[in-house]
C-alpha cells in the first residue's frame, strides 16, 4: 500500500498543485517529487491517473519553477522519466511521451530541450518508439522526434 504523498491523507496531490507555495515546496523537496514516478506507474488505475494528472500540472503550470528544476536535476529527472516512456503500460507510455513533447517545445525549457536532443541515447529511444506497433505511440514519439530535426542550433 502506498503512503500518502504529502503525509496528510486529506490533502491530495491535486490540492497541493493548486497552491504555488506548496508546489514550490514539492519541487524543492526532491524526495517528494521523485515519488511521483512511483505513483504514476502504479497498478491501481485511479492512483496512476491522479498522480500523472498532478505531475503534468506541476510540470506545465509553473513554467519558471519547472524550467529551473529540470536544469538543476536534468540527469536524475530524465533517467527516471525514461522508465515512463519505456513503460509496458500503454497509457503511461503515451501520456509520458505527450508530456515530454510539451516540455521540450516550451520556450521556458529551451536549455533542457537542447541537452535532451543532443543525447544520442535519447535519440535512439525516440527512434525505437517511432517503430512501436501502436500508432498513437508513434504519433507522440514523432512530436518529440521533430524537435531534434527542426531545431536550429
């Protein structure tokens, strides 16, 4: 059984993200933020869905905070994020690819995007996902792949 993410059962992750001060606390305390990767891959659909929704809000609604976090924790974040894009779970894989595309195309994350697209390992992973038998996975992988092709250095 998973423990409540923020210690109090009455305070859901979605409630936390709505308050920027609390969101800053979550990002600042890396141990809390890293737990999202565990919750997103939960076998319990409701937990995984709620966790991913909260994770996405945290990464897309607070752009400056997210950008700073990604720059300072690039290696740790993307080593764990790779597990999401390579997940056996179709929903996890598709949602994580879609979010990755959004993050890389956001102008606030320009330096993170440059670092990501210059990695041969990341390019290899995305190219393998382009060969996935599921069309929606290919589609989301293409949106990530196009950042490597159309980015002018």
